[in-house]
């Protein structure tokens, strides 16, 4: 699941691509926060919280200039959404990034 999530995150599957705002390794950018940090702006950092943030998006960011559209503007299946959330969770918990 994490491997699929990494492929989605990097834009290889489903037309998604999170790297433009969150960086290729989840280190963040002026457009979006770090995903490796243990400071979460929109959830408690749990798998369920990350999945909810991805699903709903962030219409009014607290610290960044661009909103995040729901599901990052992509059309993901339920399984793809779950995989993406698992990948982001793995980044934030120090697991090796699967690509």
C-alpha cells in the first residue's frame, strides 16, 4: 500500500502529484508544509487524520499561500486514497520512503 501511495504522491499514478507543493521527499516548500514534521496544521497526524485532510483538502491555509484542493485535485479511488494516506503517514513516522 505504501509503495502505491508513493507512486501516487510522485505523480506516477492517477494524475496526482503532491511533490509540487510538498516536495519530492516531503520536505515542504513555500507552497505547502513539510510532511515529515511532527507538527500538523490540519489533523493530529494519525492515518485517519491524514486521510481526512487529503479527502477534504485545505481551502484556507494557515501558513501557506496556496489552498490544497480536495484529493489534491486528482480523482483517486478509495484504495488509492488509502494508499496515499499511508505513504504520507510513513513519511511523517520516519519509515523509509517507498517509491
